[in-house]
C-alpha cells in the first residue's frame, strides 16, 4: 500500500486484508470550501510497486478534483445565497434597485409597485430622468462622480455606503420623499461593477417631522400669545421652556435655569407644594392644580392658580410637565367684594338658590318666588326635589349630583312644577362653593325661566323639520321632472311619427297621459317644497279642483266626507295652479284638524260681483268680478280672539308637535300675492267657513295642460340655437325637437363646453339653457354669452328655479322661462313668445 508522500496515515495491514487490497495509491483532495476528500487506485489481484510517474499522475488528478469540488460547492452556496437574497428582495417593504455605472436599471424589486405604482417591467424601462425630478437627478450624478473619484484612493473602504434623501416620482405624478442607501457591487478584483440602492419611502417620517415642528411652533405661538404664565419641565423637573409672561410673574431669573436640574436656587424659591405637584404628575400622570402666592419682578405678592398637566409623546408616554399659571389676584379681590355686596343678589333678574351639602335650601332670592310661587319661608330647609315635575328620569338628577359633588359645575335645563301646578322650563348652572381649604360647603344654582323660549324653539324646530321635508320633496321632484321630460317628449314625438290607426298609437297616448299626470304630481311636490316658480295662468278653477279631489280625500282620511259643489259657468282666474293646490290643501287640512271624530268638509265655487257698498265694508277688496272659493267644515270652530290671529305666522291652537302655525300664514301670503282676499266665518261649536275671493279674468282664453297634437311641425325659421343641458337625455330630446322645427342646433352638456362652442361660431341667435348646472348657473352663462352676442335671446328651463330665478322674474316679460317637464307645444309656444319679444 502506497500513499501520497505527504500522508502521515498509511492504511493498516488488517484493513488492507479485509478489503482484499493488494496494493493502493491515494492522494488527499483539499477543496477550498468544506472538508478534505481522498482519491486513489486499488490493486486487488496482486501486489504492485507504483512508479514516480504514477504518483505524480494521482497527485495531479487530486488537485484537479479539488478544484472541481470547490467550483461545485461554490455554485451550490452561490445559488443558496442568491435564493436568500431573492426572498429578501421580493419581500422587503423597501425598494431594491440595481443600476449600472451609467445609471441604467438592471434590477428592481417587486415592492416598487406598492411604493411608486410601477410594475417591475415599467420601472426597468424608465430612464433615471423619468423616475426622479431634475434636482434629484443632478444630486445623483454629483454623488456618483464623487464616489467614483474616491476609487483612486486605496485607503477608502470599498464596502462604504452613502445615505441621501431624494425625491422620486410616483406613477400618478406625485412626488415621494425617499431615503436612498447606495453602495457599489464589485467584481473579483474589487472594481465597481454596478450600484446597489435600497430606497425607503419616508413620506410618513417627513409628515411626522413636519407635524412635530408644527406642533412645537403651535405650542410656542399659543404659549406666547395667551396671557397665562407657562413653564415646561422635563422628567428631571428641569425648566426647558418658559413664555415671556413668566419674566414679570416671578422675581427669579429663569433664563439661568434653562436645561439645569433642580438647583438649590429653585428649591429655595419654589412656592410650597410646587415640586410635590410636579412629582405627582410625573409619577401618576394626573392633572394637578395649585393656588400659590408668588412675588413678581416688581416685588408684589400676587395670587396665582397653577394647573399641572402631563406632556405626552405620540405613544402616550409622559415626557414632561406643563405648568400653566394664571394671576387670580383680582379674582380673589372680586370674590371678597362679592361677599360684601351679597345683598345685590336680591335684585337679580334670575332665580338664585343656595343649598348646603345635604341638599337643604339655605337661601332663595325674590326672583325664585316670582318664578315658582313659593316664598322664601316655604322653600328654606327643603330639598329642591319638591320642584320636580316628574318628567325627567332619575339618571338626570344622578348625573347632576355626581357632577357638582365632585367639585365641577353643572349646566343644564330643568322641567319643573310651580306651586300652582303649572309646568315651566329653567336653564340652570349649579356650582359647588369651596372654603379656603378647598372643601365643598354649599351649592349655588342660578336659574332662568326659559318657558317662552322653549316654546318658540319648539315651533322653530317644527318649522325646520317641515323645511327639511320640503327640501327632500323638492329634490325628488326636481330629478323626477328631468325623467318625465324625456318620457313626455319622446312619447309626443312618437305620436307625431305614427298613424292613429296603428296599435302603438294608443299605447303612446297612455304613456303621454300618465307622464303628464306624473308631472302634475311633481308640481304638487314642488309646491309643498316651495320650490315651484310661480307662473300665473288663466285657468278654470273647477277643473283645477277636480284634479285635486283624490289627493284631498287621502289627506282627509275615511272619517271625513268631502263634498264638492262646483259653480256653473264659472269665470276664469289667473293664478299659478300649484298655488291653488297649496291653498286648497292647507284649508282642507286645517278643517280636518278642527274635526274631532266623523265630519264633513264642503268645497264650493261661484261667481261673485262685488259692488261699492260691499267693498266699503271690506277695504281690502276693489269692486269687480270675482270667483269665490269656499271651504267649510263642521269642526270645533273658533272664538273671536282666535279668528283675529289665525293668519299670524307660528300662531296655532293645536297641541305641541301637531302644527307649525305656518299653514294659514302661507295661504295668506299666496292670496295677497294674487291680489285676492280671504276671510273666515266661525263660531265655537259651529264650524268654520273660509271665503277666498279671486279676481276673475273676463276672457275666454284659457291656459291648460297640453294635449296630444298629431299635426306636423310648423317650421319656425333657420336660426341658430345653442342648447345647454347637463342631462344628456334632455339635451338630445330638445335637439331633436328644435331640428324638426327648422333650427340649426348646437349642443353643450356643460357651461364650459357652451363657452367653447360660442368662441368657434360667429353668430348664435337663441340660447336655451338649464338654470341649475355644475360649474355655473344658466343666468351667469347667459350674461357671459351676451357679451359675445349682444342680440342673443335666452330661454331658461328647469325642474325648479327658485334659487336662481325669483317668482317675480319668472313672470317678467324680459325673462323667458319654461318649466320642466315641457311638451312640444310648450317649447314651440315659448319660442314663439321669445321671437315676438
């Protein structure tokens, strides 16, 4: 057996015999990584003497095998290392970015998506100038050039890294502040091969830093602006800040104590209890308070109230104490003066009650007697509970006593009972009274009778509730009007395009009628919401009331019979039909509420001619022809005092919560707006009759809801019309109608687009615009366009326009308005009036 000459362990003879080895030559293999190996040749048939040449051959083979093993093990470790680094790179929240020395991207970790919005492929395809703002690009180039220049200095650490703050673009255009750590990746000769960067989004850190600076600035700004004295202590009780007011508040030069521990000087000059309060706040985190006397710079002794508050960091950890002191010398003096002037309380316009800690009344002022009816003798020694109405829960009083017995002031309202049994409301502030030792000795209650105020407040809340309901109804009606406009318009267009003999004609007719009935409903909703533009029309009152009967019966419920007595050959009136609806509905509801149980309401109309004699007895009326509308009920009736006030706003005889007092007042306003007159005849137990005199129009012309007209369009000319409407369905419908009427039509779905179109055209004759739109209302748009086209005529359209066009403007001949939903005839008529105007 022959081993490599360097071997110190030849194989034993016993082992050689057991393995049947006659002769062997072997050499150790020493890879650069891991444990040693061995390689050799066994001769088992016969002994053999190995030559020197053979020995060198085995040695050479061993060296090459060692190199091969080293390479294999290196590759295995490299792959394992690469897998570890890959997992780290793909799962880290920071962005790992590898760039070539000419700053081209070679690798970007997947976290670039969460941080900057780019996919890996998008980020790799971006130039540095597309990823960073110009200032950051410049900074990167400068730092890279400097770091490359350091490579000439062999003493510089090749594993150094640079930490810088830059800004980087997010995919959506935002600029993100980042912290970038950069180092060189090197080859086997330690030459820079590429740049490894780790990028961290520091937006939150920047925000936190900014918030910290702002917080500190706000604190100092507040501390310097308020009249109180402020000192800031750290956990060592050292002074770290004091405001300018502290300079004059004490004779101690605090500027020499900034940042110092609790010096002997501070110990000697600190008021009694001051340091103990600091200790309690630091130890327990409580808020402490102390009243002390302090000598100021002028040498005067002043009384101060100091409040100690723990200062905490963002995690709630105590980092110091803020002491806020206030000079209360004058307050103390005022308190002393108040003791001397106690009898002035006797003349107070509010009730004052003082009770001891056992809740026994020791003092009430004369105003208490005026409010409650109880004399001082009747009240003294009693618990205030004798005033309870029984309408407040026990928890109310428990909360009140817990508050004042803990030394705090309680504010609230009582619902109490007077001596005569009537209820009243009181606004009260109850405060504990302390002695010089800080113990509660009494409670003082200052109370004001707010019964009248509460009644008015309740009426206002009820009115606001009704207004809110009205706003909701108005909003629904407004949106519904837009949809109805499309249904009415296209159904009418369809009727004009098909023959009456076709089956679809009757279907379209029913759609058209149903849509018009729905439009009537939305007008009633808008009337209730008080959003309907008032547009008086010549109408037949009987026909208008006929259309309301079903709705009125629903208002009256089944227990009340509705009797309708229309007049014969009734004259016309000129009035907005929605106002007729509102007047009639309010009068019927008023009659319904006056009926207790089963009853009857009668509605009637008739022609009335009033002469001078009658008008002399009723000065608000002028002689002439009127249509009389009467609404009678057989309810409770009214006395003279009530009749005199029924049209006053907020006046009501109904129970709390069952009336706003606005219904009849609203009717009165509508009547006056239409130059009409209303009076009431009533007696208690007999019922009431409301008489409404509406001026008659002695003209056979009557404005009614449009019917279906299957005749062809009349062409109105070749003028250019600009239609502006943000509802595209309404816009397309209006365009089709106008084009069939022979107009050249320009359309815009926003004021901005309308202005753009106007700039591109030399002439526009007519503007038809919605009133309420995003960006700009129709009135404002018309004003701007008239600067381009002074002769421009304008027609405004809206579901309701009260916020932009007032009721008086809607009937102004210079303001042309069409109410949504409108029919073809409505639009044609409006354009004719516009053209003639």
